[in-house]
């Protein structure tokens, strides 16, 4: 079977046309498609009538959320649709394009290159859950906010009011319940776990919150179907993923790779060797020995089985001589400041473990015992997932330090210091990023 010729950018593709499923530009076109005209010329019009059939398509495609939790998107949409049916209330769809974790730049670049793909996904999800309102959320000081506003302005009336809102640029402000609370009250702090937002979110209505990349994949599956989507990737997790590569790599940026692509090949896109230590999955992720993971495929299941985590889709590589301990202490101090301070684990637990990790880096032997006691007391007890993420990061650092990095830990305990290179894990607003091109998803 021959691959259809790509149509001219001057006109939309004909009905039944589909791009090469192994092409590099599923989500990030090499030629940006920012305008609606260019978007339609690249992919053709979005289908109509998918509606209730969309969750089944997403299940067949094996799509998981890309915001950090990795929950099956089809099941998430089904639960919101069921809640809307039970309540008799129209649902609300929120596209979360905020990207609060500073190690990840993928959604920023996605909006920069293909904003209409995210909007198409939000519209398809709205039809599936019975929503009459769509909210596109981006940080109030970001370029993505203006890009989304311009893209919505190009759209013809769809029957769904689409609002673009700016959210404070704070780490926890883009957590799902924080977004809902911000829309309802102007308070961008997590609302807690007592009432799921799928049942009562914005204006008390069933609410679906999906990450921007997730919705872009939804749009592609709705257009071209699960079989097209599954032409690359692994049987357990088909499709492609956006990955932010940073730290000690020659060409930092964002890549799109097929699930199952080895960590060695992913890092090779940025010119980096699969050696040394890296923070994978963001500030709530884990420290991994890259040499041990070099041959592991990049996917939710494969990473988890190897002791890593997909998280927010980032890999930040420590430079040679980098200090995992001092980086972790620095991140935990940031996480303690970033908390909402609405519960004990956030108010007292996070500052305590940040202090303990800092003390450990300065040679305090008792800090190791304190961390081992405190971490289980904090885990799972917060009003939101923020404390749990900090605990997971701290636990992965301790595991590395007490198994592979014992000599370095001993150095800290004896000398109380080390002289690592400058900090490498980003903790604040990121500079403009680049799209690393030239990759076939068949790799």
C-alpha cells in the first residue's frame, strides 16, 4: 500500500487522506501551523459525530494523560460523561496548557507550533462528555496565552463558548483542582480531594481537566482513528510522546519520539550520552542512573518497571561532577516555598524534609535518620499531591545515595560539603525552547 502524497498547503486535504503515521510531525510540525488555515492544510477538517464513540477510540488507542498522572484518557472522559448524565448538568472541559513544572517545556512548544490541534481535542472531548463550555488555561505571563487567544479568535462558532484564561505562574496553580478553584473563586490553590471535580468542578458541574498534549493526541485519534495512531509505539502504549531534554546535554529542547524508543536514543537526539545521573519526570519525579536505563524504552510502563517515572515528560541530566544531594536539597527548598500551606504536610512536613536534606548535604549524620522517619509520615496525607511528589523525589535521592552513591554520601558526612558545578535543574520560568527535529518515529 502506497502512502498518499501530502496535499498542497494551499488547500485542506481531501476526505479520507491521512498523514504518514511514522512521520516526525504528529504534534510538532516542522513548519508551524499556527493559523487555522495552515492547520487545516496540514491535517484537514476535524471529524464530526465522534461524540459518544470517542472514549472507545481512546481506549483502543491506549492513550494516557500527559500531565503527570498517566491515567487512561478514555476512562477519564467516560467518568465525566457518566457524572454529567447522573446530575443532569452540562459538563465543562478545561485544557490545561499551563505547564507548571519548570523542567518541562513541551506544552509551551506545542501551543507555539500547533494551537488548533489542542483546541480540536478540547472540542472533541466536549462533545464526548456533554459539555457546553470550554476553558483554555495558560500562565498569565506566557506567550501561550496570546497564541491561544489568537487561535480562538480565528475559530468559527462551534456551539461551545471557549474562554482563554491566564493563571498565576506558580507551581501548584496548574494542579487540576487549583484550576477549577481559580475559575470559581480566583484562588489558585488546590481544592483538596473530598469532592472529585469529575462530579462537581466549575460552577458545581462535572468537569474534565486534560493536559494540552493529551488533547492534541485526542484530536489526532478522533481524526485518523486508533489503528493509525497505533502504527508506532508499543502494543501496551501506542503513539508518540513529547519529551523535554535539559541539563548537561549539548542541544537542550523538546523531541517527539515513539513510545518504546530507548532512553539512549532519546538522549542522543540532544547529543547527550546515556550515562551519569538524571532527574526524570519533573520536580516530583525520580533520580535514575542513566547507564542502567539506557536500553529501557520510553513509556509509562517500561519506565515504572525500571524504577523511573514518566511524570511531566522531562529528563534533566546532571553534569559530570554534579551533586545529586545538593540538587535535591535545592529542589525541596523550592517545593516547600511553592506549597499552598493548607494542610500539615505542606505547612510543616515539606519545610522539615527540605531542612533535613540540606543538613545532610552539610554533613549532619542525624539528618539521614530523620528523613527516613519523616517521609512515610508525610506521604499520602496531604490535601493534594504536592507533598507526595516531594516525598517521592527525596526517597529516590536517598535510594541513590545509599546504594550507588555511598562514596559521595560518605564524603558529605566526613567533609560536610562538596563543590559541584552550578545548579542544573530549572526552578523558575524557562527560556524559549527549541524543537529538535530530524527524527523518524520508526526509530
